[in-house]
C-alpha cells in the first residue's frame, strides 16, 4: 500500500513540475519569429527604432528623436499596410526613403551613421535568428 501511495505522489509531483515548463515552452514558441505575423515583426522594428538611445533619425535633412521617427514609420505602416505584405517590404519600400527619394538615415550615439534600410534589415535578420 505504501509503495502505491509513493508512486502516485511521485507521478503527481512530476506532472505538476512538467506543466509550467511545457506552458513556458509553448509561450516562448508563440513569440518566436517563425510564428510572428508580419505586422508583429514590423511593430518590433518600429519599437527597435523607438528605443535607440542617443540616436538621431535623419529625414529630408531634418533631425528627429527616435520616438518621432517611430511615430513617423508607424503612421506610414498604418497607411500602407494593405499594400505592403511583409516586414521586409516595410523596410525596403516604406522605411527606406522619403517621398522625395531622399534616403532616411540614423546617426547613432557613437557618431556613426547608417541608412535606416541597412539598420532595419540587420534588425530583421536578428529577429529571424532568435
């Protein structure tokens, strides 16, 4: 009788310990890049721009804080999301240049400058690698 009780308790303990791990694995998988929608990927890219501490977004020879840059890119995405179907399309077609054809760029806190296109494509690749 003691042996049966011991086995039953062991099974219950094992099951209860395994459930949180399984739930966590399920949660983590649902946020993986493979399961993110294209809109979620775009939102992550916009959030990345928003959080670039000390960076300056340059658009049409004017400088903007990361928060303003993120707002601008977000509004472009909202306006054109029905025509642009992928996060890569968002980067290459919307976040690359102004309507005048001038490329957007980002000057980082360390003084280096890169096109927004290159920065966001690298970040998109980083998302895919996670």
